[in-house]
C-alpha cells in the first residue's frame, strides 16, 4: 500500500501524462473524471473512487484507496446502492489486480466473510461477480 504515501498528490501528478482539458462537448462523466484527476488522492470520496474504478482510471493508485475503505466497510454505499464500490472493485480488470496481489488477497478475504444472504441481495448479479473474483 505504498501508493497511499502520496495522498497529497493528484493522479495527474502520479500517473502522467497530465490529461488535457476535456472537449467542450464532453459528457458530464468525462468532465468529472478529468476533474477527479486533479484532486489530491486523500480528498477523493467513495463516490469519486467508484467513478474512477468503473472508468478504469489510474487503477494502481485508485484500487488501494478503495480497498482501504472496503476492508472497513465492505458494503459501503459510495453513490448508488449498498455495495456499489465493492462491485466496481471486483469488476476491475485482472491486469490491475495482478500488480496488486496483496490487496486482491485482502479483498478476497473480506468478501469471504460476507454472509451469503448479503451477497445474494446485491443488485446486478453481484453475488456472481463476487464469486468470480474470489475464485
């Protein structure tokens, strides 16, 4: 989790090159992601992390922050529903987790402690997503 030592820096600083300003006709989501790359890591909120993870932006920096929250509160409601950050994290590409094997193992351990009924109540086939991540 040494990436957490850079909480005062932004993704634009840590994960070059800096992104240019979004086009004038960019969607709200694109503008938001560009904006989030200029926020110090320590100021990113759970909803911000969920956005960055789902958009697969700078995952080597963002996933450690998300896992840190998920260890404390696996079913954190970051933005839309209980467990949305967890489901976003487990849907990150395997290549992102390959460079963070210790964090992946910690997240798997957290997932295995969730009661089956809780996992079954997750929307969008969440139980299956968790099962694939743990397997």
